C-alpha cells in the first residue's frame, strides 16, 4: 500500500480499490477510528482515495501505523459483510426467534390480577414505608472515608 | 490450518479435500495433532497424516477412525440431516426463555480502592448514588416481566451492603411478587464482605441469598489488589467466608460461597498459591477471572494488565495445579473450564451466552437499564451506549426491542464474525460485544487483535491440550459432576 505522509499536517493518504471495499465499510472504519483521526474520502479511477488526519501529533512512523491499522479495520468490516451475507438466513432466523422468545411472544402475558388487588398494593406500600423509615433511622448522612458509618450521635461539622 | 498460538484460522488444506467424504469443519493444529470441529458441536483429534488422508477421502468407512468421524458428523456422505436439524433447532432456537440474571446496582459507593476496579465506583460518602426503594421496586417489576421461569436477582455495586435497607427491600418485595408469579427465584450478593456483620449474615442466610466475593489469593497479593482503607481486606474476607462455611456446616441451606479471583499482573507468577488459598478455605469452585482494560483498569493497565498469552500461561499452570491436587484427594474445579468443558464434552452450549439484553439485564442506582452489567460499567465511565431504558418509563418489551439489543445479538453471533466463522473453537466459544465496543471502538470488534478473543483462544488451547492426556482428561471429565451444584 503506497502512503503519502505529511507529518507536519498530521496526515497520511492512500487509496484502496472500489471493487474490494464498499462505502459502508469506509464509513464504519471511519467511525471506529473517530477518536484517533478524521477520515475523508474521494473517488478516482476505481479507487477510494483516503486521507486520515490524526487528532494528536504523530511522526511518520506513527502515521504509517495509523494507516495500517485503519486498513485492517477496513478489511475487517468488508470481510464481515461477506460473512454476514453468506450466513444471513441462519443468523436472521436465530435473532428473530431469540428476540421474540425473550419478549414473551407477540402478546406477552399481562401482570397477574392479584398484583392489582388493594391487599397487594397495601403490602407494597407498607414495605416501602418501612424501608424509607429504616433509611431515615439507620443510614448516615455522612460516612467516614474508610466507609464505616459515623454514629448518628456524632456531630461532624 | 491454524497453529497453536496463532490467531489466524485459515482453512487452507480444505482445498485439496475430497468433496464426497469431507463435511464442513474447521481445524486447528495443536501440539502436532489436528483438532477438527463442526457446527454440530462435535470435535475429533487426528494425527497430521490421518488428517491429510481424511481430506483426500482415504479413510475407510470400516476402520475405527472412519467410524468415529462418521459418528461425529465429519463425513459428508453419511450425514443424518434429520438428526442434525433437530439438534440445531434444539440448540439454537429453543433455548431462549428471556433474561434470567438481573443485576441490581443498589449503590455506586464503595469503601475499597481496588487496583483493577471495573465498577467505576465513587467514594463511600456519596450517598446520593444510592438506589431508592421506589427505583428498586421498578427494577424488580421489570425483572418479573421477563418470561423466564427462572429469575436470579444479583446485588452489585459499589459495595451493595452500603445500601442495606434497599438490599432487604428488594428481597422482600421480590418474594411478595413471587407469591403470584411463582418463579424459580434466587438471590445473589456480590460483596467485599467488609460490612457483613453477623446480623446481616443471619438475615441473608434465612432468606436463602447466596454469597459471592473476591479473593485474589494469599494475603500479600489480595491486599495489594484490593485496598481497604479501614483495615486488612484479606483478613476480613477470609473471616466472613469461614463464617458462611460454618453456617453451612451447621445445617443452613445455603449454596457454597463463591470467591472469584481476579487475575492481575501481580497474580501471574503464582497460580498455585492462588488456588491453594481458595481450597484451604474449603472452596471447591475456583474462578480465575481475567482482567479487561475497562473502567479503572484501563487507566492502570500499564501497571496491572497483561497479554492474552500471559493469561493463558497462568491459566494452564492453574489447571495443572488443580489436576495435581486431585491426585492428592483435594477436590476443586475451575468455573470457566467447567462451562467450556460442558460445551465441548456434552454439547451444552448456550449459543449466545453474551446475548446481553436477552439473557441478562442490569439496573443502575438511578434507574437506568443496561443490556448487562458490563454495559453499565462503561456508562459509569461516561459511555452510555448500552443503556436501553429507564425504570418507571420503559416497559419490558421496550427493553428487548431496543436497537442496541438487536445489534449486540448479531455482533455476538459467531456466524457474523469473520474470524470466528473459520475458528476451530467456534462451536464452543462466545463473542463479547461490550469488550469490542470498549476496547476497539465497535460492537463487532476486530477479532485478530481482540483481547477477549486472544484470551479465549489461549484458554481453549490449554484445555484441549490437556484433554489429549488420558490422565488429565479423566480429572477434567470428573469436573462435569459439578454442573448442577
């Protein structure tokens, strides 16, 4: 892969064939490398012309490594598309079945009637009130740095 | 064909196969032999010469090797498609009852300063990061809406015992709801045990809550990893583990406590000492958790991190030590090995164990819902990508239908991952999308340079190498008996 490096501008440019790499792969690779560089692309003579502008200063060696890693990600994404197309039927079937089953089917059962009863609601209310009370009584407003509660009677500040 | 230590899994050699005899499979060179695996979840180990003979169609149907390969679905013209289809439906399509593990983060506060903390905790004084009872009730409501008949509510933090009233509330409220729902309900407390006094221990025992803590090895190692400003963390955790064991010995109906060893760089030279520490306490389950460069560990990775190969070497030594202890009558097993061996030897494979959102969910102290605990950890570090809803606002169905859940599911699929697709360990392995997102900037990751993949391949290499040794295999097979404990 031929690289044009401009260390002063923190830029490295190279091209890849459009027959091998799709625009989707370029976009995803650019998103993956978002924190490390700004990627821009153009088209010329059946090739994507790419320029990566590093977000932090890199020497020529660093820019060369950046281009290499970007190209690896490009290959990773493009190959992923190939594999996904190849296995799409089985992957879609499993994903659909998994999501539907995890959802509880098309019409998940409603909550049991018992949970809507006044008696149940009263028990929940009582439990919540008891817990709120316990928090008030036992939970310190301030904690010593090592985590041991400061006793309530201890006045701090 | 890929060699041991290699991350590449090129299927070269298949080009010369005899198409009538050779069914689709992946292969890996392992210690001078060839490991073959297939989508049926079967594996076989052949000498190189036999493998070449097999590829050329030269293995006779009547010879023992031919019969083994046929029985394991490696011979194309002898495949029983009806049986294979039934098995595939059972393994891939019928095992999805919905999320069963629900992690409830009752506080982000912690009183420890562990060198590798993944939980991105806050100081113990930050009481504003405690979950309220109302939020906890909403989290329990969502958990109960999962269609899964088995439900495990797992308390995490921070240190969950710092918000003790809400731990108690969740247990009591879930039990109240379960009078109507009648699920197989379990609770687990993941704690550093520093605040587990006898009164709390008694209450949790009465409620049937199981205990999980961290024990990284001997005192010097444990205390180096897990700093407790209020005292000696090793002494504390050992004391409480003994207290739990004593209650079990006295007849309390409790699961054995689980003590996870998180492997840091400081552990690498002493796997034997780590295991000795755990088995001395009567713990049969050893769990050697690898470190990931996520959360606080990412910032201190230069000091505490290691390469996948270093972890695999540590892991291999640990397994050898457990096997050696077995010969002395000391019974113990490693948890990840058990999970992987169940897949390899018994075909028990949850196809997407890291199917975050459809197999597990996590509820943060503020009511945010995440695909899983790992996703919640990233959010605590400023990356909310895996947030899929909010307690009180989202319905259970909204969580499952969230685009991140679907994307995670596809990313975890070995049929969608380029290197996994060709990997010999594909039928037994898992992909972890959160790891890819956190360390490589995309849900899909990039497997040839992915740290999780490197560790898993290393662990599989270590296990499959030992499965070739009849004596070691016997011990590893005996670990399968622990599967229902």
